C-alpha cells in the first residue's frame, strides 16, 4: 500500500508544480519583489487611480477594436487628429491647422510634431496607412468611414473598389488631405473615434499578427503609456512624458483590474482596492445615500419596434395607444431601479445640444404621452379602422433578466389598459432576437440602440427605407428626404432644425416606435477623484484631465 | 496488457471524433454570427466577413477543413479576440483554473477522508450524525453561496485574505476553499458508506480473529479497500473541478477557463467553443483511462489481459 500512496502523492505533487508554473499571477505583484520596497513604490508613484474594467481588452489594434474596453484604453494611450473634450465636443489633438475647400469636400490637416513611444515621429503617412488598413481588412468599424463620408469608403465596403482608393492622402510628413463624397458637418466629431487613430506602418508590419496583442507589441503617442497588460486580469497605465500636452496630464499611474461580477466590485471598493465601480441594481438601495454614490445618464435607448406590415399594428392609432398606455416612470423607478430614466423621444437627453446650446430633448419635448383614457380612445378608433375586435400579438425579446422584467411589465400594463389586447412573450437568445428582427418576423420587438457618434443623426438616419437598422418595414418618404438633406446641410442651425423635424415625423406623425427608457449607470466613486470624463459615444472615458485631490 | 492499451487508445480516439463531430454540427444550429457588433453589421459586411473566414462554404466542407487543421494540432483563431489563437487562450487560462481546482481537491479529499473515516468508525454516534448533516449541507448548498460568504466575511470584514483578483498565492485560497466544500461532502459520504460496507466483510473479521491490532486492521484492510472506489470517483471529479467553474471564477475575478467557455458560447465564438470542448473531452477521456489503470494496480481482481473480469 505504501508504494501506491507514494505514487499517487508524487503524481499530485508533479501536477501541482506543473500547474503553479503556468499560473501567471498578476505581474505587478511579482515585479515589486524585484524592486524590493513595495510600500515605497506606491507612495512615490504620486497620483494613482485604481479602476475596474468589465472585461479584458480583446485587441488594441485601433483598426480592429470593436468594444468599449479597448476604445477607452486606445483613447488614453493614443492621439488622433481630434479628441473629445469635457463636453464631448471635438478639440484639436494632433491637428494644428485645418483648412477646407469651398464645397467642404477636401480637408487639409496640418499636424503638430509629436513622437511615438519608440521615438519615431507621428506622420501623416501613419494616418493614411491606418485608415486604409481599416478598409482593407473589412474591420468591424469600417462603416464609420462611410458615416464620415470619406471618398470611396462605401464602394470599398461593397467590394467595388480597392482600399487604396480611399479618400485620404499624406501630402507630406505633416500634412494630411482627406477627401469627402460630400460636405459633412460631423467630420471633426467623428474623427475623435478610435478607428481613426494613426499607426506606425513599420512597427505594425514588424509585429505581424502579434501586433497590439500585448503591451510591448504596440506604440503609444497619447497621454498615457500601457506599461503592463496581463490578460484577463488587468493593465497599468503610466503617464507618457513624451506626450505633446503632457503638462495637462496629472495622474501618474492608473491600475485597471478586470472585475466581472458587480458584487465583487463592491467588495473591492470597500477594501480600497478600487476607487470607482459600477453598481448593479441590487446594490443601488444599499448605497443610495452614500456621498460617493452617483447616477450617470447613458446615451443608449431601449424601445419597442412594431412590425409595420402587421394588419393591426400597422395602424397609427393603435401604435399611439400602445405608446400612451405604458407608464414608463414606474418601469424605470420601480422595476428597473438601475439609474435609467423614462424616455419619450428617440434621441436621449443630456448629450446632444443645438448650436445655440439647447438640449435636443428640451427642444422637441415629449411625444405620445397621455392618460390611459386617451390611450383607450385611440385604441378603439384604431380597432374600428382595422376592423379587429381583439389583438393577440407576441413580443420578441432577448432572454436576459432585464428584457424579461421589461416584457412582463409591458404585458401587465398593456393587457390591463387596452381592452382585448393579448401579449405573448417570446424570449430567445440575443443573437436570435437580432435575426428575427432583421427578417421582420415578429409583431413587437424589444430593442436597444446605442450611438456611434456624438450627434442626434445616429438615432435618426436608421429609420430610412431599407436602412440596415430599420428592421420593421417602416417608410415615410418625407423622413428619407429630410435625412438626405440634413446629411449635407452645412448651416448648423438649419441642420439642427431638420434633425428635430425628423423625430417629429417618426413619432408625432407616425408613432413608428415606442421609446421606453434611456439607460443609466449607478456608480460609486471616491470624492477625491476629479475630472474623470465619461463620454456618451466612442471611447467612454478620458483620463487625460483627471486628478486626485487628497 | 499491450493489446488492451492499443484497444483503449483506439476507443479514446473514436470517442473524441464523435464528440468533435457532434459539437461541430450542433454548433451550426445556434442562431447568429460569431462576429462582433452584430447589432450594426450590414448584410454586405456579413458577406465579406463570411467569405474571409470561409463561413460561406457548405458546412460539410467547413467540417472537413476543421478536421484537417485539427489533425495538425491547429485549433484556429478566436473570432472575438482577433489574432489570438485558441490554443494560447486555453494554455494561459487553464493554469489558474487547474491550480484552484487541484488545491480544492486536495483540501476536500483530506477533509473528506478524515470526516468519512471517523464517522464510519463512530457509526451512529453524535459525531456521525453531525458529519452526515455537514455533508448534506455541503452537497446541497451551491459553492457560490460559500464563495460570497467567504468573500464578505474573510475578505471584507476580517481582511485576512484578498477579496478577489489574481495577485499571488494568497488570492488562490478563498476560491479553493469555496470549491472544496462540495468535494469534502462528496468524499466524506462516499468513504463513510464504503467503510461501513468493508467493516462488515469476512476478511475484516478474520483479521481481527487473527489478533491483529485494531489500528492495523483499520489502516491495512478497511481504509485501503474502501479507498478503491473513491479513486474512480475522484478522477472525473478532478476534471470537472480543475477545468474551472464559471461562478467561482467570476466572483473571485480568476482568469480561468470556465468563464471563457461560457462566454464563447454566448457570443458564438465557433473556434473557441470547439477548442475548449475538445480540450475538456480529451482531458476527461484521458483521466478516465488513467483511473482505470490505477484501479488495476489497486484491485488485484482486475486484469487487463483479456476480457475484464
């Protein structure tokens, strides 16, 4: 027996040693052993911010990045032509001078002198290279180039032209020329998006398929450098002394930890491991009165799509009745309790101001609000028009907790308030919900939409006929016409007026969808942290101006 | 013996082949695409992307291609983590999962053995009832409940061990302890019933009749024989616990494989789903094989020469 136990013990021991060697603990711990005095290290580090991230960075290749985590990191370690300021407006980053031709289709950008972290200068060629690379590889965000009206982008995307024909050219090292299909008032705002960042061709080609997959396989030219990146565990930024605007940067170190469970985040916050966390709705009640508690409005909106070919739902009175019969405030304040707010328009509030500085929502007000009685009147009128007596329809939703909560609430509200209405809930996986939507194989569908860029248009042009995100056979030629006009209108006030009118057509004239609520996030952030900017679109955070006040 | 090995390895390969085939075709039934940002993908983009990754080919051709690559040891690239190979994703993530799992297994097996043996020896005593009750609790309460309690009391309140994250040995302890509860309970119950059975066997009575010391009887005859079936159970248990558990890894922010597996199914990352399934199955099949071999050494009644007895 002794021998056998010994064999087993030996096997277990061997396995242990083998596994321990492959354990890759977060290297910040092991590297501090080398430098000896760990306490001294953190103290001398000066301004340190500790944050949590919800997931690992899939890739830091700006031409391929497609997720919020990567966009945030890229925004803080790289610098493009423009960057978003505190109010999410574009400010000049590498650009020092911008000129355009008469019809605003050829833009010339003069670049300031700046350096990559390997000492190479950042040149106009770096932009040309990176942009063409996005088109060549059919990257996830290549549609941004179409949105920005860059010449030939659409044709390249459709495979009709070669990526080399993209309307971007390095005239010399410091001059970049961008040609557009037509004037685009949003160009600068769009250029803050990480997909438009430059890349050093030589370095990218040297790294091959390993480019941007590790901290040492990428170059930096932004406010911070990524000095460590341990997959699935976290990463560490340090201030970039070579950054052209290094004086504005106050933080010395930022530690980001991957924390996927919100309850774990709370525990880490309470033990001072992190300074800022997102709260799940379960924790909101517990911290509501904490001085560090805050609620942030998010720009994504949750709404109901109607199948406009449905015999009953195709009727405007019916759709309007459904709009009015739902108490949206109770939905956000009683059911969801996660910081979201009721929404009675398609463009969320708080992010999109007119040239005169007024919020879009304030200018356009609420649509389709009313009492249950008014809803019932419209309902009856609609039933008469369609010749239906009762309506049994289904709602297509994702099988997530939130979707189920919302759908059950809608079911109760609508069946109570609208006589003869029957709503069946059909929960399917997220991907399938999308497929069903795209095939318009539903009656009602619970959907969400997040913005691609900082302008109301990102919520408005999706409703044109055949638009890839229309997905409900909705069509109003007046809306299509206005969208086309607004796309090229360069008088910003006139254009904004058009944007307001598009929403009026969609909701006042057609009641084409039911906007439900605007997302929100509840957070805990220590009061000592100042000027950490949260953006509605593109990269979600800017640390460039953030500081710690002890 | 040699013939038996060859035969077994043949069966193992066939099993693996069936698993690969079934997974591959079942996966195709899932709706959606493996590409990121499906909400905004246009039909044209989808066509370009499908062509780029060969997903526009008939499933049969995709399958043959996949098998061809697999034979050469190539598990392909992840769709979600563009540029990262599936094998590198598995190899960096299996370490933490396996370490926590093995540690939990060792803690659980030792505690379980002690509890099980004592409660069998003190059959029908208060101690026996106590440990049976403990085992039932351990079996019926899911490990993530223990995980949350441990994290809050040991991590936040007492500050004895790190709350979460993966920063050195001390951060492996809480997840291992949380995971070990189920193992302890399983092993304790198993050992107890095996011991009780063995204690009634003729050869135990014989040993006692020969005048052997009670200690020797227990160690040499009872425990040793009771251990044999435990080995069978421990193998598969080890695999399931070592390959990572979604919830424990999420709660303690452990960069393990279990979480990755679930995530890859949700986002339909074809190559990662395949890769991890193959890895799990291969490991499982191998461990069952090893258990059978060890079994042969432990139990003289089994021989592998011809038909097994």
